[in-house]
C-alpha cells in the first residue's frame, strides 16, 4: 500500500483541532486530528471540486449558526 504522511494546513499552527489530508493508493483521505479513527476517502477530482466549492463560497450558508 502506497501511503503518504498526514498533512495539515499551516494555518492550524500548533492547534490539534484541524483537518488532515493525505494520498493513499491514488485516493485522498481526510480526517479530523482529534478523531483520527474516522477517515473519509474520495477521488482527487471530487476533492478538487469540493475545494473549489469552498473557495467559491458554496458552503458559506452552513456557517450561519444564528438560525
């Protein structure tokens, strides 16, 4: 199994509550650093589309907790 080390954003600094990502056998894996036993797997294409959606504000309505 081809595996790379978990990486986290440089914006996380020393914070242990962040999302980590790695590539394994051509798939992208994501996990929360404080819940490392739960791993989400996806394809690089779907991950890239998700990231573009985040950058485009597609999911901003989920951050409005006032409702």
